[in-house]
C-alpha cells in the first residue's frame, strides 16, 4: 500500500447534500466539515484522546477533528472504571471528549456539545484529505476472552475496507443508515459511521435499543434504508412483532447468526440479511447471506491462505499486514470458507472435545430458552479438571427440564456445572458477553433460587 496517497474525509460530492441527521434535523456535508474544522481548533493539547461520545454525529465530528489535528483517538469497547483505570495507566496524559456531562469517566474531560461546533449556516468545502498512512484511531477488543487489546487503524485501510464493504453489501450512494450498535466497536465504526461517510450515505445519530424506538428511528429516515444490528437486537425486534418501514438491507455481526433466525428475519422484514465476519485486528473480512448458506465470501481484494490444520491467515486488500484468524476454518479455495469455531473456544472434558460456540448453539436451540451462553468459570490451569458453566434466560423452564433437554443434544460430559438462571445476560452495548462479566454473574442471586 502506498501510504502517501490522499483520501478525502467524505465521499459526498456537494456541500449541500445531506450527510447526517443530528438532533432530529438534517446536516449537510458542508456543515459537517465546518463542525469538524471548528472543533479541531478547540481540542485540548493532548496527544491521545478518548472518544466517549454516545451521539453518533458528535462521535464522527470528534474522530475527524482528532484526525485533522493528528491526535490519536482511543476507542475502547467499554467505559467501565476498570477499563478507564487501565487506559489512564497506559496513557498518562490521556484526556476525554464526551457528550455526557455526567459520564462518570475519571479523566480530564471536555464536554462536546453544539457550542463547540460551527455557527448555523457555516460550511466548509471542499473536503480535506488525509494521507493513507496516517494513524487515525486505536480500537480495542471487547474483552470477551480476556483483557482488551488495542489495534491501530490507518486512514487508507479504513477507506479501502469501506469501499470493499460497499461492494460486498451491494450498496450505492444515497442510502440512509441506522445502527443499534455503538461506533466505538470495530463493527460499529465501519458499518454505522464510515459506511455512510465514505459511501455517500446519510448517517443517523440515533442508537435505539427497544423495538419501538428502532421502528420510530427508521420511520424518520428516507428510503432506501439500511439497518445495522446484532443477532440479539434483531431477535428482540423480530419477537416484538412490530412492523418497520421498508428496508433495503439488514446487516448483523458480533455473534453467530443461525440460518433459521436469518430466514425468519428476512421473511418478516422483506429484505436480505447479510452477516459480516471480521475482527478488531483486521476489520471486516467477509460476508454471507446466512439464510441461504453457511459459507463466507471474502471481501474484494482479501484472501485466506492455509496456516496449519483448520487455521488460516488473511491478507490482501485492506489487510495491509497478514493476520492469522482467531477462528478455526474450513477453506474452499482462497476466498470462500466455513467457520468451525474460535481457536480459544475449544474445550476438552474427560477426553472429549467440543467448542463453547457449539454448546451455546445447542442451548439456544431449546424451546423456551430466550438467551444463554456456555463459558469457562475460571482460568484453566495445568492438570486441573475442566468444568463448564452456563448462564441462561429461560423463565418458563425448570432446571430439571432444561438439563433433560440439554442431555438430548450434548454429551453428558459437557453439561454445565453450574447452570445459572438469570433475568438477563450481562451483554455490553454491542451485544457481546465479556468474560469478566459472565464470571461475576455466577456470584449473583439466581432467578430460580
């Protein structure tokens, strides 16, 4: 990759063209760039800044303002006190940019609101450009398998991955996009923020959670509409039975989506659902239409090469440096594959081998189970007997009934000890389940006690 190539901040071809909906009103491309330029002049003199803005428009303005000033934007998946404490230790001069006056983040904080943006009627044109080799952000893993790890993101790779995503998703400019996931996560950054900004779309600043809020937010957007979400949010929306305005596309990521659920979602919403596969290290890598196939197809320019049994390395396209996948795969040539489970997901109990993902799928397939997960309740140690735990949301099932159903689906060696009933799983804002939160939940009162 030629890192000196310049790429513009947005793909919109006219300053007057709508770029976002912010606080219920359309914001033009020229006004957005004016907001970016204005905030860039007001940023604190710190080399690294935590972008904690929850409003997606303000998050975008902060990200781009930091880029114009050459400041590193930190994007942790969580703002928990423990995460902030770790970041403050790793970045002694770290500051925070937040749109919440009561955000509770123990860092020197600049409150981001409209008073720091450009005056009404202001516009900036043409769009500034950045070199492909400029580091824009450091995005952190979710911590679902341990302590979050940071990975640097460069402008050229972000532009290339967005263009590849546009092609894989079959999108053209002019779409309006709503996301139920935060922009701090890699999936949210690529699909809810960069996709509309670098794909000539309309960005929505809303992040609805409840089905009625999703319905209302979609109704406020013009067609063609795209909904970017997760299996957890999509299942909840489907079970609500609410009708939503016409959609052009649904996307899902952050957790596996069964073909059965994908088919139900397509039937209910009348739009294709494309699942996106990727990781924080590489960004998005492949897509599949889950209602029709289990096979994934790599995004343009990306290929996989074998790296031992059930292992592969991604390279090419926006993946500038070859990156081993964290998942086990079955390859069908260089561009198609099937997922077999995470490498760190394998468990061996009494000489029998399975994966946590497979066991979780079997749990979720039991009628009456609304949500659930298998996990290791403690760190493995050499010579120790491996035992599994499970948290489950199943208000209409008894422990005896659930265990009997599990015995019909999995080997008795993998039955969870303990099996804990809960009112809800400790999912974060992207629908993921951090391991520390799961282990902590084991010590909370059970709903069937």
